[in-house]
C-alpha cells in the first residue's frame, strides 16, 4: 500500500531549505566548550551564545549518518527500523498511574516500572519497550538509570534506553546494557534538546558520550506550537528539524555513520489553557509531516501514535488516539510511540496498554490495505455461487481469506447482539482490558536474568548513586 502524502515534494524541500536558513542565519544557543570546539573545527561560526551551521555541513552530516537501526532483545528478537514494517512501542516517562478499575490516579513507584514492563512484554503488538514510568520513590538523579535497571529483568523484548540528559548517565546506561549484550546491539538512547533551539551544556556532553559509545541515537525535541515554536505546523516542523539536525551533526562529527532514529514530538498549544495538545488531529498531521521529512533524508522515523489528552478510558480517548495512530501510520511511519499513554504523557494505565495492543493490530490491518488481483476479485467464485447455493460461507475461498486476516478479529471489542451482550454482563472494552491487564500481572512470567547479571546491575547502580546523588 502506497503511503499517503500530506506534503508535496516541493513542500518537503521548502521545509528543508527553511531548516538550513534557521541553522545558518538564526543559530542555536550553544555554550558547551568541548562540543563547540568540535563544531567550529568543522566550519561552524560562533557569535555570542549562538552557533551557526553552514549548509554544506548539515547536508554532509545527513548523508553520512547511519540509516539502518537495529535493536536486539535479550531473548534474541531483533527489530530493524526502516525495513518497511511498522513497529510500536510504549510511552516513556509517565509520572502518574491511572487505575481504571477505581477510576483514580496515583504517583508512580518503582514497582510500576517492573509491572508495566511485564505487561508490555506480554503484548504481542508492543514490539520494543521503553521504561514506562518515572518512579517517585528513587532520588531524581537516579531516576532514568533506575528505570532502565528495573525494566531489564522483566522483558526479553528489545528494550530501548531511557531519555538521558547527562554524559555520566549515558556511561552508566551503557554499562548496564553490557550486562545483557553489546550496547551497540541492545541499546538505543534518546535526548531532548530544549525548544526553541537550545542545548544545555550537560546535554551536549551526553550527545558526545552517546556517539563515542556507538549507540543508536534519537534526538527528541518536544516543541509546542504557539508556545516554544511557531503556531504553524510547517514552521514548527522546520524548527523541530533544526533542533534535531544540530545534535545529529555533533554526533556525526564525533562518530561518522552513527545510526540515527529520526524522531518528532511536535504538539500544539491549547490557546484557552496553554496546555500541550496531544489529542488534536493537528498532532497527527505534524507527525505525518515529520515522517515525510525524515524519509526525505533516508532515516527511519519514530513519531507519536497513541496519544490523547483524556484523563480516563472514554470516548475522547479512543477518538483521539485512533486518529493520531492511523494518520502517521498511513504516512509511512516506521515506529509509533505511545502505547499506554494518557493525559498528554503525564499518566499511563495498564488497561490502556491492553487496549492499545488491540488498536495496534487494527492499525497494522489498515496499513496493509487490500489487493485487487484476480484471486481477490473472485469472479469465478461469484459465478460458482450463483449457479449453486448462493452462500459463500462454505467456500474454500472464504476460509482461505478469513485465515489470511481479511477480517480483523478482536478480543476487547464486543460485536455480538444486544441480547448476548446484555446476558454476558454488558461488559465494555475497558472492562475487558482491566481484566486482561490483571490476568497478565497475575500469570505472565518473564525468564529472569542470571543471578550474576542482577549482581552486576546492582553494583552499577551503587556506583551511580555514589557519583550522582548529592549528599543531603
């Protein structure tokens, strides 16, 4: 199935040209000494607290960057982003847990990191996992590392690393990845520059460390149109692109050919409240435009998918996340994020994870489309039926295409009659998802790490605590 194009090729080129102007004429707030020496050595100019990138350096860095990204799970499964398939992963970094059964929320704890990872491990359409919750029962300096350490034992799937901000965090994350394999194979790392067009010193240092480690890297700017980027979608995509490419340039200068995941997290501002809108269809359009731009460069692209501003498992939730997953999927996204996400990324839910697993299946079915070849058009089958029973149920053709997935079967949705639905307790999708999440947490077992691996991870965390946690 051909991808939908929301931008013409000329419009994509125009965004690229605008990006070159932003980087060369507007500049990027950048003060980290070591990285500035690397950039100026490659031809960048510095004036005041801004660095300016020559267009030829931008173009060369895009060309040199690695376009194939693979990540391997400790169970052996490998996902190759950019291979033509669509993959899904969960939201990372939610602060709160929504308890769908009691319709309440609470602050996430470390046990939620473990439990969420185990639920995601059981969901067949969550292909890679990111540590889900930001636990509030560990020191802030250790939060990202603790998330990764306590996710590792609870999945055999590819586990993407947490978002890092500091070079020392990067070093410890790489050490933990070494416990299960080669970090270049089992780890990806992301980092979020500050919008608009700013990178703090500690983040520039982290980019250098990521590049030195050779770990696949995703720059993850999160501009909000109307607040930290222009109100227009195309203007914000151009700024987001500049924020991405600037750190990609640094990474490529340190380690030419470093694999890059091209990411976009552009959202709009709700003008009545100032809140970031993750549920509006504009987010889906921004994601689709980001996909086209990333593919213009040849990168595999990861954008928002399952996103909503909703606080509960209601109609708004399903409506928003359905649009925001389907549109970038049809635009050709390589990876969609957000399984389990609620309230613009502030909150997550176990039941929502289960619901998104089913929605992902439908999105994959949508993207597959349908053929119109001789077999599918079935003229001979129609002719045979009209000469006999006029009933297609018993035909081999019917069974063949049912087994091939022509009709997407569901586990959570009810497609029965009113009478049967009423007789079975009037259960909703949310009811079934709550029950399924409880079943997974009760029954799903993940092969444990070896005792020596657990010991090594504990020692790494102890070393991190000694170095990072301030004495109180």
